[in-house]
């Protein structure tokens, strides 16, 4: 466990004094998530209300500490949804939405603003979207469902601007597409950039820079060993993140990036090079940094007889 910074938690830039951002789940909390809630004058938007875990890492299943953290974050997400007015789903990977039938009630009465379930989407996500909206009955439980891609929504005291679909990583990735979300209030612009992996694609970076945000909560590049070298996303993502950090007052870089034990040093390097505020979600929330997935081998070894063997190893 790494101690969080002593910076005041949830401190957005001064221009955003009227907006409240709360990060509900993140990989730096110990489980795969990018769940966040934004609230302005009593209007609450929850973005990507999901949490999950890697079924295998280093050939090992999740450690009990990871599973406990998944449940802790899920309970917090469900609590936050109780009085939410709007729910945004940026794409249909399981760590970004509540995907089981027993969780469907959490969507009741909400306005769902979702990544289009049939356009600019790969096969696996199209099937998951259909299961969520149709088979689980979420489209009927919701007050209404709006397709998000490339649209803007006037939500009273705040405006929600959604990007066109951008790659889940580099151009041409088989992982499909996501949408990014900007919340705007009285000149303050806060962006949730889910699974853009850096950003690794030029399209995503150009959109982010064009928005001129005051703060960005972003999925950093997949720098963990199992992902490196697959499609160049790690190198492209680090370059994109550096450019973003050089232009945005606050960057909360987490998710894929926090699956590496090198994550704290990478953040430190970005801060020094960009001379900007680049933090983990844990730091933003004033929590301890807990890289449980990255430490899975160590956690299982500590439990095994003799300290040298874990389940399935």
C-alpha cells in the first residue's frame, strides 16, 4: 500500500468551484473501474457505474482482497445511483456498467445516455448492449434511453457534451470504440475519457485538446507487461498523455495505467516533465494507493504455505 499525496482531496481548478466531482471506483483503489459522479446544483450524473476484476493475472485468479474491493466499490456505486438523475455508459465492457440481472433495479427511473448499441461498435459489445437494454429489461426500467454518440444534452445547470466514437486504444483496435464525456458548468469543463488508453489515438487526443478542459479523468496507457507490445498502445498512449498533461490544469490518469507496479513512478515522471498536476484517482480522493491487481503475485505468495506458491501457480 502506497500513501496518498497530502494534497487536499477532490480539489478541482478554481474555475470549477461550482461543480463536484467524485470518483467512485478506479484501479488505484484496487479494482477495475472508472465510475464517477458529477453534481451541479442538485443535478447528479453518474458515469460508467461499473467495477470488475481480471479473471487471470500472472496466471493467478483474483486475490480475496481484490474481490472484497470489487464488492465495496459496487455497493458505493449503487448507493450513488439512488439519487442520480442521469447515467452515462461510455461503452459495454463489464468494468464500466452494472451488467447482471440482479443489478438492473439500480437503473430504474434514470435517464440513460448510452454509447449507441448498434453503430460504431464491435460484435462483443453489441451483444452485451442488447443483453443489458433488452434481455435485462433496463430500457423499460429507465425513464428513457438516449443514444450519446456525438450529441449534446442540456441538463439544466449543466451541459453534457459527448464525443463521436473514438478508438478503445490505437486506430484499428479490435476492442472497438468508446465515447468521451464533457460536463460543462459556468465555463468549467470536466472530461471523463474512458478507455482511450492514453489517449493512444490522434482522434481522441485532438477532441480532448479542442474541448480545452480544466480537468480530465482518463484511462492511461496499458503499460503493464501483459499488454505491452500488442499494438503500440502503450507508447502512443504515453505520448498522448504527455501532450494532454502539458495543456490541462488537472489530469487524473488511472485505469489501464494503474495495472503496473511502475505506475507511481510514471505519474511522477509525467508531473516533472509536464510541470502539471497529474495524479491517480486515489490521490484525487485522498485515499491510499492500492495496486491490488498489479500486486496479485505478491498477495497470493504471502498466503501460500512457505510463501512460494499460490492457487494455479
